[in-house]
């Protein structure tokens, strides 16, 4: 399974944590598409805690975290 | 020629009970901008670096920037500059609210407080009428109680800055509060105020406008700046909606969220303490400082009472760093920091250090006054904050001197996660290499807002940098530090820098004061400020080895989570940093000082 963690406004109408079967998704972009999240709404995309791009591949056991533009200090 | 500087300062000597008005030299002001830069220059020139921080010889400067009070976004901030009793080095703590603008409207760029009163006093400023008044009836009272009494007396539009019981007792973690929940939080500035027996400064004004050098030009650059702030995802949406605590989940998900006094760096229950949860369960409305278009402040419901809510830092420090998942307890502990006048980073991180001392047997149950310092204890974070602020038991008083002195007392200073004796904030420098340079080289000790490398390394702004890489980080850190010095000295909020850059700040300063900065010029002023702070520290006794990180960060790899195995590579980045700064063994060379017009 691939674990998808959603944060801030991306949670609205989607929930906090979702699990997807890995065989249906080859990269992060295909997951965004499934979630109906435009890539432009995602400011930070983490795969297993490392900053990544939508084109980066995903595999079984990955944890993907998605954040809109946010900041603080 | 019109300028947004008042070119006027107050000098208050509490020993002599004298109040004088002095002219501020315009050329000197422009050379250091104001706020943090000018305040440090004044203290350096007046020989404050060598004095005992809690003696009458120390001076306390409350100082605006040239944009404070102007019609510019976030133009309302002030700085408290002094010699720190926590670090023994320069202290400059920034605060928002409206107090700074009120001082500017009253006609002053700065108030320099000297000496020591023989009984508690407060200073009242109402335009040209400035007087010292007895404060015996205010001594011992909490921050919002003092504010209420003084507003009753001086009018609801008066702004009140004050210390709580922590500052009165000269605790090194004492801060200065204004507008109930705004704080000049770090480096023990409240203890210096307490040492002078100065309880509060009330500021009221008739004037509500500052005339800039070029009104039309300022309107033009403000319009453009506002557009950028509103259209930026962070300042226009993220911060207003969730506040700074939206960082909880981001920093935790990269495995750089210090947990249980930095023994780990991933907290499984982080989301229970996040900005998202704060919004869902406790948020009443946004909080705004003077002329702020962002509104990152959180006004929350605490047991039926509407109070200022916690920022990201105290949420982390009381939460993951103490192993606590109870957000309501964190809200309450943060409330007590504000009421009692405690640094809301230093106090909870010291509780975390005490919890490690308890875990490892240095602190016993009999030391704990019935509230054991166990990881995850909601009761402990609230009760020990009160013990620290009120100083009502022996361990509480020791803890209020900060984690370094606490851990050193038990013979294990390495448990203090501090730099120059000031506690580091909420980002693990093992998993984010650039922020480690910021922490190690910060002139005021462990601090993230002296060069917020989190912006490029975690948030990807203005461009993404690999957080684990060392290449180029020294140069980036220097630029961030220099630009931050400009912003801190101007009177604007650092959070504008998510949307604005050096050209915007140069444009705003030029229109307000008549300077002629370009990008290179304004960054050079920032560099000058960073170097005058370093000169202050050198004179105060700082040595080269003080630019370092705790052994845990340098030698103990993060044990688990997304940044497992990482340590800080400061041994690589620090020499690179000194080279780009033009420093040798932590201090500027003669050539560097000449280049910056500091010789």
C-alpha cells in the first residue's frame, strides 16, 4: 500500500490519511490526479520525508505527504 | 526635509530619576537603519558590552525602525536591545502589537533606560509628557492584570509593555510582554527590566500618522508590496488560515521535529498538536499586529476564556519536545508564559531538559513538588511553567534560569540543547543543514529568526534547496542573516519576507527616509549590523568556540524516522561560513570592518 497524508486545505473533502494500491500508480502525479489535486496547489511534496517532484516514481510502502503553500517561524 | 524618523530619543536614568530628550543623529540612524542595528550601535558605543547584565550599568533600549508607525504592511514592530543575562552577549528581541507604533506617534524613535530605581516604577509617555510613576501596587502582578490597571488609568488607547513576576525575580528566561500576548521573548530582556525595578512603560499619543520622505513613492511601493503579500500562498493563505503552527506536520514529516529533548526527531502524535487541530478545536479568530495584512496570530478559546494562542514554537516545545500530545494543556501552559512573562521557547525547552534529567535519574521524585517531570505529562508542563514564572519553589527558580544553568547544576550541561546558553528552537539541525549554521553563528545564541534557512530548505522559498546538502549553505545563510538584520531594523515583520525581497525593503526604506539603497546597498547595511553585533559579543567575552552546536547535534545521529542517521555537518559548513563573512576565528578581519565602514 501507498500511504497518502494530506494537510491543511488539502484535507477538505478528502480526509487526513488515505491508502492506495501501488499497482495503479507509477508516480506522485498519478496520485494527485486520482485525488483531483492540481499540481499547482501542492507546494511541498514529500516521499518518505524527502522533498520530491510529481514525476518521481512511487512504490509499495511509500509514505507521501502533501502540503499547500504554508509557512511560519 | 521630511523623514519617517522622529530624530528624537528619550534617555531615562532611573537612579537619578531624570528624563532627557536627545537628538538622534540622522546619518548614524541611516547607517544602521534603526531597531536592532541602531540599538546595538548605541550600546556598543556606550560601552555596555563589558558590564554585568543585571547591574545598573546595563542599558535597555526600546527602539523602533523607520517604518514603524508608517502606513506600510506590518509597520508596527519594535526591538528591545540590551546585554543578555542569559547569554552574556547581545540581546535583541522583537515584538509586534501596537506599542512600537504608539512610541513612534508619541514622537520618539527610542527610549534608553539606564540605572536602577530604588523602588518599583513605571514610565508613562504621552507625547511630550513623560514621567516616572510609582509601581509598588503593580509589583507581583501578572501581565494582563498590569495592562488592565494601567489602561484604566491612562486610557484604553494607551499601549502597555510590562514584565511579569519572572522579570521581577531576574530570571534569565524572563521576557517583556505587550498587548497581552505579544512578546519580546528571548534572551532574558525581562530580567534586565526587572533588575532596574521598571515594571512597565505606558505609551499614548495624539498623533496617529508618520509623514514619510516621499508620500507618493511610498504609496506606490506599499501598493506593490501589499499585492505581493496578498497573492503569496504563504502570507496570503497559509499563515492567515492556520497560523505558524501549520509547520508542525511539515517539520515532523521530514523527521526533523525534535522530540523528547532532541533524543528523537519524529513525534507520532504531532497532528494532535498541529495548526490544523488548533484551528478545528480552539480557534476563535485571527490575531493582527499593527498594520498587518497577514494575521498569523491565533485568538483561542481556553476553558471559556478568549486568549492569545500558541505559535508553532511553544506548540513544539511543550508538545513533541516534552512528549505531550494534549493541545489544551499546551494552550494553557503558553497562556501562563504570557501571564508570568516567560520566554515561550526557553521555558518549555527547559522543562524538556528537566524531563531528560528526571528520565536519567538526576532529578528525583522528592525534587518535583508532587508533579513528576515525566515525558508526556500535561500536568507537568502547566504546573512547572507556573513554578518557573512565580518562582515559588527551588527547582522552579533553577529552571527559570534556563536549561544550560539547570543541566550544568546537575553536571550534565550537554543535556541543554542550547547555543551560547540560549535554547534552540523547533527544527533539528541534523536533518536541515543550513539552519545549523544559523543556530551556531547567531549573535544572540540559539535562534531560528536570525537567518530562517527553513524557508529554502523546507518550504522551498524563494527556491528549494536540498536540506541534507552542505554546498552553498554558508552563502545562503549569510544572505538570509543580512536581509533579516535589515528587516528587524526597519520596523517590519520578518514574515513579510515570504513574499518580499531585498528590492522591496530597499524601496520602502528609500521612500520613507530618503535613503538611496539598491539591493547591494541595503544588504551591506544588514551585513554591517551583523558585524557590529559580533563586535559587541567579542567585547563581551565571546570566544571562537562559542559558534557551535550541542554535542548531540554534532555526534548523535537521529535514531529513527525520515532523517534517520543524520548529524550536523557544521565541521564542513562553519569554515565556509567564516570565509564568506570575511571572518577569521569567528571575528571580522580588519579588511572586513573597513569594507563595512566599521573602522
